[in-house]
């Protein structure tokens, strides 16, 4: 039966047409590709995968699925946008590698990714036969400045990435008009991640707390709060920007001191000057 099927021109053409139609549908909808990899996105993930926003900030709880949705975006870009360059950046090389592994897991779960195949692979990069590349980078400014024409830039644990590194990577998108995705939990009211979330322009913002994730149990969260304390718990699971332990003045007080339209810091804090 199998031999007859493969030698039947009508059946072969029908199969090829089905593949072409699938490719065309998936090209316009990354959710369909995720489904083919066995992933059923949450509603917020599906919405993000179908968005054409050029700048996205994912302020999401631990284990909420922000790395998974970013991996799907990266694989979809590599497969359906030939010659694309996707960079994965984290505070450390180890963290970038972890995101890279998740991304490869998504690709390997595709039941028939025949549109494009890897031709060169290592622990830090994959190059496909359509010219697309995915590269995991360490969080060091000196090692990333040679890249340009970036199609998709994913910054994991962005709240821990130094400001100077963020300023160094943004020009990579200047000519290409590529997309940037920042994903993280908060880490105090400081740094570019906090600034972009609160005051940045033209960002698609997504906030998902632990109680919005169906895979995180309420009982577990209650125990976790007792174990790690409120400062970590509110940031890691409920995405609140809590003042850092070493801040003498709050972020709001500092902003008030700099903005003449707000109540001065020395009045609010009863300081003598």
C-alpha cells in the first residue's frame, strides 16, 4: 500500500499541495506552528504570536511561559523569514544557552519541519539552509558589537541586563527595522527594563502574574511566599517593581526631585537643606 501511494502522481501532488497550504497558513500565524510542535498557547501567548508589534515587553511571572513564547517567535522567524538573524541575549552565557536549548526543543518537536533544515549547529548557534541564523550571546558588550542587520533580538532576564549593554544592542535594529522582545521579572525600580515598562514609547506591554497561569497552583504560591519572603515573592510571581534593599530614597522621591511639576523630595521627606 505504501509503495502504491508513493508512486501515485495524484496522491503525491495532493500531499505536496497539503504541505504548501500548511506552510502558507503557518507563515501568517505562528500559533499554527506551535500547535504542530504540540504546544497549545495560553490566550496571551496566542495573542502575542499573532502580533506584528516591533517592540514587546513581557513582564511575566516565573514559569508563566514567556521563554516558550519567545522561542516560538524565534523559530517562526528563522523558518519563514529567510536570511534572518536572531540573537538571544541574557545577563550570562549560561542563561542564553538555556533559552537556546528551549528554542531547539520547540524546533525538534515539529513533526515535519521540511521547509528548512539546520546545516550547521553548535551549543551557541544554528544556521539553516535558508540562510537564517540563531545565535546565543553572553551579556558582555565587547563580544556583541560586530552584529548588524538583526531581524529579531530577544533579551531574556532583561531586568538584570546592564543599561550600557542595552544601549549597545539597540543600534543593531536601526537599518533592519527588526523586532525586539524584552522578557523578565522585575528587579527593583531601576535600570532600562523598568524605565521602558513605565515610560518607554511604542512598546507592546504584556503582564502576566502567577495567579493568571493555570499551571501554577495557589497552594504552592502560598508556601512559596512563606519560604522566600515578600520582596522576592512580589517580584518573581506578581511582577511588582519593589524598591531595592540598598535604596536610600525611593524611585518616586527621586523622580519628584527632578521634576519641578511634582512635590519636591525635600518637602516630602522633611529633609533639611
